[in-house]
């Protein structure tokens, strides 16, 4: 089978072929490595690649498959890991200076769960410095003059470019959904705590979520079968009840707002109920509250390192830590109360809606390498609610458009079902130019 014929993009297809004996894990891995070799000099998604380790794991998956001992839903699937997750034997750089690098001997819990489900760890994907705003070297596969977003930039770009069908990322503010939107793939972060963050270098403990990138919602669901403590129940996709807040559209560019309205109309025509919803008054303070919590918790983690290596941090990360070190306990407590008040106020509004629909980002991927605006994603990260970004089309400049769907806490299965139904209606099949 030729490399071009291999299902590098689709977990579901690849897993089915491997289970049926029509594809080996080793052949799928070699297809992945071939695409990396051809594209990554330009895209720069990868911080490091463990070819020897990945090939050994793929051979082991093949032997297990022949013996009828498939490990789980990701048996033989190549995966990229954001470089703030610890992977045993691979250096964790956090996109930072060598003074901060560590070489762990144990996997992060999420990585260990992927291995247990049969995944093949290909290597570490680039991140912004400590998952904050200082960009890494990754380029957007759709247009290399534009940002891939951040902080999970390498993870999103690797999936978009077809290098791997699955990648792990994290979201503290907008670091899964925004790069997913910019790179034209599906990005999901569940309810806070759905996937453990043990073994992940933190940015802010109150907001850190493990998330995933894939090409299809069904692939995200397969990954969650491995990553969550228990597989999520499958919900039958059906026409959903969607809430649309006009105030959110006002923050988007005219082009993005119009595309979201067009998509809402298309979903309504297909059977969805779309109704206007109002943001609670507590929304007005949630961004500032989240910023304060982020500063303080980042400073709490970095305090000792900062005393010794302050000059080794890049400017925006250094500013974040310095601000947190000067913040008061009273300001932190008030900020926590404010963001939890928003969560309390918004949750009842999901009784009348299966999901809220909004832009994922105010514009398609901006030119340059700043990571972009996380404003649309931030409230749901601060409230710990599940959210997913779906690609819906391509702009006149050839960059992806996306929508964000947000659900109530602990209704992760429901938000995936809503997203799967919307994905079928939208029917996006685009891919970056090769």
C-alpha cells in the first residue's frame, strides 16, 4: 500500500483496518514518519521525534495484534504529545530555555493511558514557552506566514498536516480550541478534571485542562475512551437546541460573525433549534478574574525557578510571573469568587440549550506568529465547562473558519453528540495544501 493511501488522518479508519488485519501499526507509523520528513522542515510542528522508540512500540503492537491481544481503541495509532507533558525518557522542554529542561522517568497520566490503549508515541510537539503567549517555531500548515495559534501549536499543526491523526494538548485559556480553529481541525477540552493533569507542567492549576486534536469528532470520542477515567456514554447525534448570544458576535470580525450566522442558519434549516441567549451579568468580570488567578498560580509554580533563572524567561512569561508575585491574597480570593460566580450563573442557562454556539476566535489565523486572541475560549476555561471547536469552511484568504460549541459541566458526552451532528451538517472536508 502506498503512503498516500494510508489513513494517517483518521483514527477510526486506521483502527478498523488494524483490527481487521488490513493494516499494520508499523506501516501506519512509517506513513506518519514519511509525512513528517516531507513537511516538518517547513511546518516545524515537532520539538523531538522518538523514531526508535516509536518503531519498537509499533512492532510490539503488531505482535500483540497477531496474538489477538489488542490493547484498546487506539491500538497502533501514532500520537503527538505537547511538550509540557512528561514522557518517560524524552526531554520535557516546555518550549523554554535549557535551564528549565527535565528528563522524566515516568509518563504523565494521560500519556500512560494512551500507551495502555495501544497508542504509539511518536514524539513531542512544540509549545509556546510554558504554555503561555511567547510563540514557538511552528507555522500554520494552511499558510506558513500565519500563526498556528497557541499554546498547543505543534499539536494542532501536526494533525492538520496529516503527520499524525491524534495529538495531546492543554488549554488554560484558549490553547486547544484556538489553534484547532486556526489550523482547521477538531479541538476538544472536556469538563475540568475529565482527563488528569498529573505529570503535566502547570500554568494555572484552577484552569489547566488536557485536550485533544483530531480530524473528526468520532476520533475525539475514541481518544476520550482511553483518556477519561471511564469511557463516555455514546449519545445518538440528533438536532440540538443551540443558544446564540448576540453579545459574543459583536466581539468578532464582520467576516467571522457573518460566517457564524450563516452556519447557525444552516444548522437550523437542518433541524436544529437556534435561540438567542443572554450572557449573565457576571460575564463582565470573568476575563479580569481569570487573568488574576492565572498570574498568581503561574507565579506560585515558578517562584523558586524565577529567583534563580529570571533572565532565562522570555519577556511575556517573565511579566506574568512578576505580576503574580506582587498580587495580594485578597485579590486572588476575589478573582476566584468572581469566576465561580460566572460558572454558577451560566450553568442554569444550559437547561434550555444543549450547547451555546459562538466563534472560536475573532478572526481566522492572523498573519505573523503571535498566538492570537483567546477571548472567546477563556470564559469556558475559567468556568471549567466542556468546549469543542469545529472547522466550518475556508476564508477568501485560504484560512480556516471555525465555530465553538460549549456545554454544561459533566455533559461531555452530550456536547460530543451535538458536535457530531453539526459536523455532519456542515460537511467540512478541507485540508491544507500539501
